[in-house]
C-alpha cells in the first residue's frame, strides 16, 4: 500500500511509443544494473546468518537447510521486489504500445525471473565452485550483452531494437520460459542449501555482519576500509623497481619524496586491472543515460547525464584516495613517510586529479562524439575540473565518522538526522564549489568565459584546501 502511489506514477509515465535508440540504451543500462546487483550478491554471500545464529547453529547437528531456510525465504522476497522494479524499468524502456497490460505482465515476469534466477544461481555458487564459475560467466555475458546493446543504440541494429519494441503480446511465451527456468534454478538452490559448507556460511555471515554494523552505525566509510583490506589480505605481491626518475639522484629530494607517495597509489591501482577496465568502460555511462532519456538537452547536457557525470567523476577520483584515507585515520603512519604535511597532501591530490579529470574528459568526449551535447571544448572543461575533484575527494577521504550528536530536524515527513546528511555532503560541497562554472556550462552551454572561470576556480579551490589542511598531518 505504501509503494502503490509510486508504482502508479511509474506506470503512468510509461510512454506508448519509444525511439529504437532509446530502447537499446535503456536495455544496456538495465543489463549493467543487473550485472552489478548479481556481482554484489555474489560478493556478500548471499546466504548468511546473524552472528549469534552463525556461531551456534551452523556448527550444530541441526539440518543445514532448516538453519538456512529463513534466509532463503528472505532472499526470495528480495528477488521478487527487485525483479518487479526491473520489470517496470523494462516496460518503460520498451514502451507500453497498444496493449499495456499484457506487456506489463510479460515485463514483470521477465524481471522477476531474471532476479530470482540470478539469486538462485548465487546460492548454488556458494555450494559449488562449478556454479560459481558459471555465475561469473553469466555476469560476463550480461556485461558483454550490455556493451552490444550500447553499440546498437548509436546506429547499427536499430531495426532489431524497433522489432523488439514492437513485439506483439504473442511473445509472452518467452517470459513463460524464463519463469520456468528461474523456478528450476530456485528448486535446485533450495536443494543445495543442505550442501553449503559451514566455512562458506560463516565467511558470508562475517561479511554481512560488517555491512550491517556499518549501516547501523551509519559509518559507510568503514565498509571501504574493510573491502580494501579484504582484497589485499593474504595476497603475494611481486616487487617492482622504482622508476628511474624516483630512484636516481637527478630529481631533488623534496620533489622525489612526494612523487614516490603518489607513485605508490598508482601502483596499487595498476595491480587491479579489472577495476581499471571498469573505470574506463564506465565513461560510456553518461552517453547511455543521455540516449536513454527523453529530456531535451538544449545547449547543455541532459539532466540525467549531468548527474551521472558528477557521480562518476567523483567515484573515479575516490578510487585512488586510499593513502589519504589512511593518513586521516592514523596520522602517525603519515609522519613515518618523512614528507612534510603540505607536500604529502599535494602528492595525495595528484592521483585523484589525474584519474577524475581523465574520466571526465573521456565521458565528455563520448558525449560530444554521440551528439548528446553541442559542439564545444568540453574536453578542456573536464580537464579544468580535475583540481576541484581532487580537493573534494581528499576531503571525502579524510572526513570524520558520522556525528550522531548533531540535532535532528523536524520535518513534515518526520525527524531527519543532520549528522549523516553532513557526512554525505562533506567533500561534495568542495567539489561542487570548485566546479560551479562547469555546472553552469552543463546546464546552459559552454563558453570561453566559463572555461576560463572553471580553470581558475578549480585551481583556487585546490590551493586553498592544501593551504588550510596541509598545516598538519
């Protein structure tokens, strides 16, 4: 009943006819979201128990299926809800046509079957390494399919998208087949509950416990440290020589030492090629979002694409702030590096500036190449945003945990705690301040004056941040 108004609004917004290019872009985005959801489910568990149940029941003589049955039912409910959301999204992408009800039912069936089947496969992957390999292969196939759909949205294969969008309701048997396959996977997953090893359940319960603790304490930053530590724990890393410029004596020591700190961050990123590939491919998302939406771009960037641009640039820059976060958590370790505070902070700013600015340049280049924005020096605008992105992500990495002692605001919808809101906005505020001319250009069109203003604003914000925060470790 609570979600009924939102569902009614979403269904009322479904267009009867959709442009074929929008169909391909929307399908690509839905596929990427599904692949991300399956990857997250596979990383967390999905079958896990509360800490007390994991400690007392998993190792007891009780039947494993009876112990894990309640969790399986919860996962089934989550799959149905998520699948319904995917189904409504699929109907929005394909259009309602002249027979909205059969199309809605078919889209809901496909969405629920996809999410329930994926969740069942994730449960089977916990019980069998072979299923884990198949699930990984399935996620890879979904990502490749999304890439093909994205390419089709820019020209080739639009006739195929048009035929899919105009498919008659007689195509419903495909949805029935998907539901049958998902039901078969669900039965196999229920059977496999009794074969999941205790070690796998305990590990998943530990990861779920960390996530729940971070959510309850409203300290999402702890999750980042946990995930980073879990990745590097137990790995054997091969030594690499320093670059000749850093190892020799040709570069002065006061320059070489901060560069070594920045080089360490780049080495950590280079040791994760999958993350680099995901970052590079994610620069296509703003163009896909612009293609999938119908809002008029005018002289600037479509609103949805602008939001994806901002979030993506900050996320890309934040992937190389591990050292800055560690410096903020333990200043004693930062002192051991033997680099002055301001020089150390400037060195920490170099990787996010290069990566965040480079991602923004790539995304704006793709937007310009696909015709989503008017002609103009958008690439230069992305490069000019790099210093402000670095200042914002450094502030995000060094922010304190959520202050739960701050007052709660009384609003018509209930009390709103200001501590988590201020925590979320910390860092975003500096980035938005430094990128204010760029935000103006994204909404109203680019000009030489805005480009010059962005270059000056970004440099000024980063310089001010280094001066104010670089006085101590």
